């Protein structure tokens, strides 16, 4: 079944950019809600076909203003999430629990066909993490208020506009020594934004009744293996130093004071737990949308930005005889 009007929250982020292109390319109209249309509007408008994107400015907690958008919506997608808490109400509970609950209730009130909520993998096990607890409570509230919902739990999502591979390549490029928390043994199944977008599109255009889907990439990589891949791609050699947990906690306590923390105490607690499929829920492979893009192959396409010589370090220029 084709979606008619898709209401998207968080459309200016990494996943939103890929998703808007996919939906509008397939003649699906999207209404994107943003806090600041002057700051985000131009970026959003350039993501899809003209005439298929409508931008509305609203604070996510202006419930009455948001409610008017549901009257003409067929589907709703929530991509909003934060990695660390800020002041002025941007707490894990407000963003991951209260706001998704509001959306679920509005979906029920206006009888939408489907609500897709992007959560996170591994939150069942991370009982000592405020981030995970808030995500899990939000999921439960959604399903209790609007059973016609699908919760997507992706592992690490990566692309050329992420805050994962790009940030680590920046740090690895600058630091001679890089810390390995929990000896770098934490496992991940990185999924490319394109593959995650395909999953969302499949759910929108097919009758998918699975309530929780774990979205994973085609491979399992440890944190140490991910760092080694990134180092190889940017042609750097760095000393990966295992950090004892007490020292790691002190480091996180200091780093979380930064305006944009590189690491918080809560994120450190999350790193204890593997970020791979649990076996308790269906994965995207089981619903018929397998991930096809591998971490190293995709990151290689944009890793040149962190190499000596930049674009001139690519195989294209090497083959043409250019030197750094």
C-alpha cells in the first residue's frame, strides 16, 4: 500500500536526509517538522523532488500546533533522538519517552495507518543507562497507545554525514594515542543509512505488522576492529590503548562537561553492552530487507577527506599520475 502523506519528525538529520530523497523519488509526499525553518529549511528542500516536500515550523512540545499536522497525515515517522542530555528540557526522558508518547496518542486519535519510531539496539540489556531506560519506556508507551506501530532498533547507523565514522576519523587523525574502552571488545553490526532507509520504505509500502524490528548490517565488528578499519582507510598508525574502567570513568566525567561531549558517563555504560541482534525479535533480514552495504566498502568512499592529500590521495588521481 502506497503512503499518501508522510509526517516526519527529525527530517533534517542524517537518516531524514536519506529518507526524504527515497520517499519523494517514489512519489510520496512528506511533511517535515523542524524547530527552525530558516536554519533547516533550505537543506530539507534540497533533499527531494519539488512539490513533494512541505516544511512546518514547530517546537516538538507545542502539542496543539503539532496536532493540526495529523489531520491530513496517513503515516508518521519519528527520527528524533539525542546522545547526551542538554539544558532547556532536552532530557532523555522528554525526547525519548514523553515526545514519542504524544505522537502515538495523536496517531490513535486521527487513526493513522502506521507509526514508525526509530529507537536503538541493545536497550533491553543496558539497565544502568538513562539513555536506554528512556528509549525502552518510550517504546512501551508507543505500543500501549497505538498498536499499529513499528519500532525500529538500529545498530550504529553510518554514512558520510554521520557522527560516528566521521568523528572517529577526525580523532584518529589528530590523536597519537586512542583509548579502547572495555578493551575494544564491544560488538556492533553497523548499518548504512541507505539500508535503513530501504527498511523504512518497505514498511511504509507493505503490510508489516511486526512491532519490533532489529535493524542490523551484514557483519559483526568489534569496536577495536572498527578503529583498525578506519585507521587503514586514512593511512594512519595509532596506538590503541586499553583504558581501565576507573580511568575511563574519570575521562568521561571530564569530557561530558564539553558543549558537544566526545564521551559521557552514560555513553560509557552503554559501551559495556554488545550492539548486535539479540535473537528475541525479528531482524530486517527476516522481514525480507537484508542489508547489503559493508562498513569498510562504504566508508572508503569518503575517507579520503581525512587522508594526507585529501582528494588527491584517491585511486583516481594515483592512476592518473598525480602526486600528493
